[in-house]
């Protein structure tokens, strides 16, 4: 089930209004800097009775003021769009989907405290990374499979340098699909697991995915089945990157659909339709994982 254009148009207009309200106090500051910059440029350009040095200084100051105003505006626009995206657009899309399915409103939390212990225990990304969630949203697929979606950022710093190890959707799947054996293993597009006290090695791969298991262990039928079926999911839905960690108590998933950026260039119906497609891809992958884990339980029952 998708959303109508009128629903998306309403979401876009509400988000645009929120964006305008957030930017309104800063417009006067930016306009003031621009006017001041223009005055300095006029001073340096048209008053010929001045000596060259003051005229050149006025021109430079005017240009710097205009340049500063432009930089401030673009930074404000970027940061404000991200905040509006997190606080208005993403929750509104999920809430509209839930209401269209008669599931009620999903729970939305802005800037929740990360469960660092659990996240680092699964080790999808560097354990030294600083973890932040811009929001968390508890929702369900149309089939009723529960999950929590976080807009997450994992940033690794080393001295004067830092880089973003991952930024995007980070999902914690609810316990009804959690049994997959006692050994933690990963199925991932790139990189290696990062778990304190455990060394991992690549056991095998399929398509764009690799299976990582603890050193000196052997991949089980269940692990190979998960790798095969998840690779099929990634190929079918054209997923850009996927990172999956499974043990007997948790399933964590980081997924980047090809178009999802969590930062809109503009708030239009077309952009929201693309976002909706990406949200539906996430739902399809979650449903697929539930089906795969049910198959895994059958495999474990056959071998026990």
C-alpha cells in the first residue's frame, strides 16, 4: 500500500512551512550582512575622492560580507533541512503509512540515547565510533513485524582526523525472529565486524555480500541459508548496502536503499515519492528477514 499524492503534498507543505519558520529568524541576519556588504562595495566603487587603499579595503570587506552571508545561509539551509527531515518528514511518512493500514500512530523519539552496549556487542561498525541517533521510530510492517528504525551516525575520530563510518537507517528487529544460534555472525556488503574480544574471518560470500564468523568456527547450514536468502533480497530490491548482525538474542540491520539519503534537496511530491519507495524497500527487507529466520528455525529443528 502506498500513499496518495494529496497525502504526500500535505506532508511536503507542512514540512516546507516548518522549514520556513525555522529559517525566519536568521533571514534578517543574513539580509543585514548582505546590505552591509553592498554598502561597502558602493563605498569602494563610486567614491573616487578616496585614496586607493581605503577603496580597496572597502571592496574587500564588502565582498567578504557577501561571501560570509552566502556561506551562513547555505549552512543554515542544510542543517535546517536535516532537522525538518528528521522531525517532520520521516515521522509523517511512517505515521501516514500506519494510519492507512489502521495500525495507529507509530512512536517517534527525537535524539534518543543510543543503547551503546548492545550496539557495540553486535559490532556492525567500529566499536570506537561515536554513536548518535537523530530520531528513533517504533513501527511495524503490514504483516505486523515490529522493528525500531533509527536515523544513525557512526563517527570515528583519530587525533585531528575523523570520518563517518556509517550514516543512515539502523534497525533493531523485535524478538519474535531472534533465535539463530548462540554464535554471533555477520552478513555484510563491506567492512568487517568490530567486536571486543572476538576476531572474525570471512567464511564465504555470495553476490555483493560476505559471511563473517568468529575465527576457528565453521559456518552452519543456517548461516549459509541466511547468506543465500539475504543476497537474493539485496539483488531483488536493488539495495545499495546492507549490514546484518545476528546472534541468539538480537538482530541488528543497517541498510542503505539506493536512493535514501535522509537529507532532501527539496521538499516536493516527487522527492517524497522516492522516499516512500525507500521506506517500502526497508519494510520488504524486514519482512524477508522474518521469513528467512522462520526457515532457519525449521533448519535447526531438522538438525537437532
